[in-house]
């Protein structure tokens, strides 16, 4: 049995008995109208179910930023040149990128994962490099089936390590060209058309967008992918960082570690995880609704994201903000006074008394 | 010239020259695709314009929770009895309410303002009590014109004090019955029908909701209010906490102090402020989209709120979360590396190079 198969077999099939009811009971005992904290209350129910406890926590927080280069950049599908992936990895390691600032601000430990960057290795990253970038998937598969499995299992392993040290994690990424990869994955797993799935990425103009859509259409025609064989889809279109994130999501679910998914690219990793394990949505949070065209379609496959701020940066930035929000929700759940403690009249215990 | 008139004359008529451009230029120099932080970028532009600086800050944060009792509760328009207002003030002072938890979590100093609670005064509140609750506005005006002005000017004064000590403030409230008051204000200032304006408040059932709507309809018929005379509207329908919040919003604008408005009730205070000063929206933030029916209609009068979490608690809880978000945005704006500092290739300086 492979690590992947073992992981899939380990993910809890049903939510733990009684946790959701107990958490809702606690929420209803706190000094506020019932349900008045809306999605914050629901989020804590999910967090508790994933962690299998009535006292969920986000105290120890981590962000994994998966980085990889993409052969498809040869086709001019991105506003930025491929070297920017490498340059941004350096920026991550030095602490100057958006995700560094947000993680410092929310006390989230940051890990930069080299899943497939080219050139000399970097100090300060987790070296999980599968190869120096994927191949151009317009001409052949982005990676071999063996590399696809290796990337996924590397992600599973990272999640296992994370589960020993952290209460919640976010996943984000960096990889010039990876929105094209994510769009292809969206098309295969949801039946979206290239038009529906293609967005401007880092900021393509109309001509660039049309070109990217044409490249995607041609690539989809080249690989007659079967959505029922997710490893084939990963091999055809994924990036190493996307495959590794998919593995991380599956591994985290097996270890009862909540994962906050960032935006469009990490959403594609979610789709891969879902192809391996259809009920994976119950084990994750969606951090935010990205402005990237195609994300709306992707989000139909899960549940509503916590934030909607027109962001489209990636790196895990939306996930980091959402972890901040979940941490606020945990503090409400744990620290608010009950009606009894505060001696506040709880009309809610009776039926509505309005005349 | 009254304090109110003086305040209205002091509010800056136009945004300060050059601030928005300078802030956008800084955003565009940071290591991310242009505009990719979406509404966080826009929010910092507004914050900078309000504070009249290219280095906006939210370092010193405060929340003002305005509390008052409402005579209209005699009509059974609320799920909770009026005494809960007083009980919750005690809860605020002891630090057990949702707003206390969020303010601790986000390092926001909390002020509980007694604008019109009944009974013995509380230690630990700011005593700005106008009277021990409003009168029942089904039978006559909620307060005198003199009380309305006193409440507004008291809010202006509080904002002046806040401006000396804080960089950003939130406003929230507590007052059983005040969603009926807010609904009436919404009807007068926007032309919304009672049906459109009436919500379940703390959790009315269908019968309670229908009754509340009838009370509102009758009250609106009783007071033939002229929206062009905002003091008359305040006198007819407001609560002391709502009038004082309206004054706070105006005073803050005059002092270049950003205010984050919470939800439906503080939104009604915004409508009053807007009736006195039509361009007030440029000087505030809307914290969140409340689940209270009627808030959507109210938000049409301003700009989009930052959060949408199905919350309907009041107290300033949505504003506190939004201040947390704005503080994250400030840290991004101030701490991210520029393309030059990080030696990252900035294709954005050229036109799109996609083929």
C-alpha cells in the first residue's frame, strides 16, 4: 500500500460524534443573541470537528508556501518572466514579501517549500525539490507519473510533520505560470471551458488573456485526460508546488490538521485532493474569494470562503488573513462570558416572547 | 455658531492633494502584481486621505460602544427585555462580552459610553447620559430636540478627545429595541418601506417580525418627519446612543480621525451624519455586511463593507474585526519590500509582454 493509499484510508470518514452539538451548545450559552456571530460560529464548529475536540485551538499556526517553476511559461502565458519565481523565493527567505508581513503580523510560522525551483538551492527553504521546473505541457506531460506521486507524497509527509507542531496551517504558492496550470486542472475536474477557467493571473492584458486561453485550449486537446485518473491529470498539467499542496491537504486531513486554502492555485490543489478523496471539503477552509477569473467556478466545488477582498496575489495571503479571522473566532468561543456567568437574562431559553 | 455647525464647517471638503497618488505609487513599487491586494490597497488609500498623510497608521486603536435604553421596547419589538441593556453594560465593564474579547485580541482600547441607560450609574463607563432611556416613539417623539442636539454634540466632543489619543476608532452600540429605531431612521432617510427596513434584531420569530413592522408603520405615520430636518428625525426616532454615534462620526471627520462603522444600528447613525453632511462616506469605513434585513438597503448609501460573515451582534464586533484587517493592510503597506529592494524583476514597469 503506497503512502498515498494509506493516507486516503486514514482520513476520518464521518465527523466525530457529538462535537458539533457540544460546540453549538457552548456558542448558545454565551452572552449574545443565538447565531449572531454567523460564519464565525460555523467555522468553529468545523474547526472542532476537524480537530476532534470541543476546545478547538489555532494557537500554533503555520503557513506553507510551495514554490515551483513551470515549463508552460515558454509560451508567454504570464506577465512576469519565469525567473521571478526564483527571485520571489529569495524575497520570501529574506522576509520581504506580502506573505511574510502577514505571517509576522498574525504570528504564523512561515515555511518556504522548494517543490521545483531551478538553479542552486536556497538556504532557508525546505528542500523538497522534485525537479528544476516542470516541462512545457503544450508539448507533453508536465511531469512523469512517478514525479507526480513523489510530489504528492512529499506533501503528505510535510503535513505529517506539521501536525506534530501546529494546530492550523495555511497553504499558498509561488510559481510564475501556475495559473495556466490551475486553469487546466479546473477544466478537467469541473468541466469548465477554457474561457471560464482562464484569468489574467498577475495582470495580463486582453491580448495576453486571449493567447493564454488559446494555449490552454491546445494543451487540453493534446492530453486526453481522464478525470477519474487524478495522477494522470497531475502528470499532464500540474506544477510540483500544486501537486505537493494537494498531498499536503490530504495528509493534513488524515492527521486532523485543519488547512486553510488560499486562492485559485491552491484551489486547484484542492480539486486534485478532492479527486482522490471526494469528501475532502469537510476537512478544509477556503480563505478568500480571489479576483482571478475562474475562482468562482472553482469555489462551487466547496463551501463559501471567509473573505472577499478582491485579492489575487497568492503566496497564501488570503489564507493568512483567514487564519487571523479564525483565531479571533476561537478567542470569542473560549473567552466570552456565558449568560449565567454574566447574570444576563437569556430570553432565548424560552420561546420568543414578542407579542 | 453651535458646536454642530462649527464641526460641519470644519470637515475637509476635498481629499488632500496628492495623497492618493503617492499611496498608489508606493503600493505599485512593492513586490506583488499591481493591484493584487485588492480592497486592502484601496482601504489604505482612503485611510491615508482621511489622516492626510502618505504614512497612514492604525497603531493606536479604540472602540466606542454607545449604550442606551429605548422606550419603544414597551411595544414588545424585541426578543430580549429592556433590562438586558443594563446587564450587558455590566458585562462590557467586566470584559466578558464579544466586543471585549475582540478588542483585547486586536489591542483596541474599549470605551463603554453611557448615552442613556437607566438606574444607578456604572463605574468604568464614560458617563454621557442624556436621560434614562428614550420615550416610546409610538406615542410621541423619542426625545426632545434639545436632547437630540445634546447627544450629537456629546458625540462630537468624544471624537475630539479620541482624535488626540488614537489613530483609528470603531463605533458600536448596545440598546435593546434599537433596531426598531434604526429601521425608522432608514425609512425616513432612504425611502425604504417598513417591510424593507424591518429585521429580526436579536432573533424575533415571524410573528414578532410582523408585529415589529406594524409598530414601525404606525410610528412612521405618527411622525410626519422631514428628512431635510435631520434633528427632527433624531428627535422622533433615535436612541441616545444612535444620536451620539452620529455626532461621533461627524466629529471624527472634522478631526481627520478614521471611524469604522459596525453594522445596522451604527449604520443608522451614519445616515444621520450623512443627513447633516452629505459627503461623509469618504471619511468612514463600513466594517461588515450585517445579516440584519435592511442593512443591504442601508449600505447602498455608502461604499462596500470590508467583511461579510453573516454577523448580526452589534456592539462594534464587525468594526473590531475590520480594524484588525485594516491593521494587517497597514503592515503590508509599510513593511513589504519594494521591487528594487528585493531585486525582483518588475515587468509591470513595461507594457504587458505576453505574446
